């Protein structure tokens, strides 16, 4: 009997997936690693994506959403688009945030071919929007995890699944992550499973990473103060990232 139990335990351990670390950025120095990251620019929603909102200092990437004297609100949109992507693996980031109404911040993953087929059922091949950590000023330090699949503009094919994590955790450093394969998605908070989803097709497409802020005058993320968020030095509208890591699967597992 003991031999059988040992055999079963060994078999179970052998079935566990193993991973290889393929990205680790601790944001040392004073600039982003240009081999991994882009700072995307231009108008998005009712603000402007700009390097003016992005700083690297003391081992932290800091995105500050702020408003200039001409009433332009600047946001930071840091992505690994066309530089780094992950297929059926896992990623984590250590983050801290203080978000004002009218702004949303997120650590997420996206596919270059999202919605290409026009069918939700083809999301495994098209890719999925994986919002690992997403929050607004209305959530008062809580956050949500969300999956989107199917073309965004289709009323019948656009699908989503989400969970709310209401505890006020934003003011402290925590680790936010996700692992995915053909069986679904496992979202983690400080290394422990916080939510699992098997409704959304497991993405087989390369998924690039994003660390972003976005701002609207008035939308689902709340209403921007009429005077904006103040200067960069005065703004309390911040998203800080201590590190980002990503692993690719090195055992067959569920693909």
C-alpha cells in the first residue's frame, strides 16, 4: 500500500507544470529597457499618452497621471508590444497604486491578433485580453481581474468574465499574477490563487504585457476633477511597479 501511495504521489508531482523564467525586470537605472518596453504615445480616450507620465527611479517604474496648466491630462502606456510576448505561461508584477476618479490603471496582457476571426469561439487562436490587475478611483483601493474575448464591437460575439477583489490593498506592495493554458486561467494575489476561470478559451496566441494608465472626463472609471489631477509633482494619481517577471512552460502540460 505504501509503495502504491508513493507511486501516485510521484506521478502527481510529475504532472505538475514546470516553468522557465524568460523575463525579469527590476527597473534598475533611470530608463526603461528599450529591448523589452515601449512608451506608447498619442491621444487615447480623453488624455494623452506620453513619456512625461513615466519615470524609472530607485528600482521602481512609476506612472503618474497628471494635468498640465493647459488642462492636458497625461497618462503612461508602457507595453512590450512587438518586443516580448508569452504563450501559455505565467506572469507576475509587484505593484502599488493610488488612483483618482476618472482614471483606470492596469497590469494586463493582450494579443496582436485579438478578435481577428470575428468569432468568440476562436479566441484560443486569436488571443484574449487578460486584465490581471485593473482598478479605478471608484474602487477605493480594491481591484478587479477581467477576461475579454471576441471582437470588441460585436454585440453578440464580445464576451467577458470578471471578479471583484474589494479589499483595500492599493496602498501597499502586493504581487499580482496569472497563469494560463488550455484549461483556463489562474489569477494570483501574493502567490495564492485568488480566482480561476475556465469559461474563457485558453489563449494560445502570443500575449504581450502592458502597464498602463488611462483617463476620461467621465466614464465607467468615474469623473475626472474639473481642475484635473494637478502637476506631476502634486498628483496623487500613481501606479508603481517594483518588478515584472514572466515564465514560459517547459513541460507539455495542458496546451
